[in-house]
C-alpha cells in the first residue's frame, strides 16, 4: 500500500514435495499497472522471500515475466533451478495458460544469510 492505495500483492502457498520439507512457493505476484517497470515486483518478492527464509523455510518462485526473469538471473539472492518453455505439441494434463510460448523460470531464494556466509556484504533498506 502507498497512501492507502493498493500497489501490489503476493500469494504464497505451501509447496508439498516428497524430499523438501517446510517449503513454500510464490503462486502469484501482481503489481498494479501504474507501479510497474520500477522494480517494485522484484523488491516485493525479495522481501516476502526473505521473511520466509528468516523462519527457516525454503522459498521458490516460478515466473514467465521477462523483467523478473532477468532480475533473478542476475541476482545473487536467487538460484535458477529450472528454465524452459511449454511445448504446445506435447500432451499435458495441465492446460498451458497465457505464458504457453514464453520462457518460464523457477528459482529458489537463497537469501542474505547464505550470501553473507560467502563473504558478500548485503544491506537491506526500507
């Protein structure tokens, strides 16, 4: 919220996985049109991910947004786990959505602690 006006929201769900415990995933990240293009989505996603990381939880996010993909590829706070495209020719039980021909990237948030343990100095400001 900025001046009582909604500028964005994020939805996070438990991520049930046979080998990973205490894992969550960002299922939706929305930034309102008037606030897009200034890095607010990346900042917001990092902020939410860091809160989960501080609670010793794993945090993943998948996106087809080109700006968010570019940010995560460069960021030292995220590790790209999977990148690919949905192939329309393959049969799937999941119907592709709007991103069916766009690059889709899944990333794991490693956060500030792991960076700091590698000797990288990071400061978070609000």
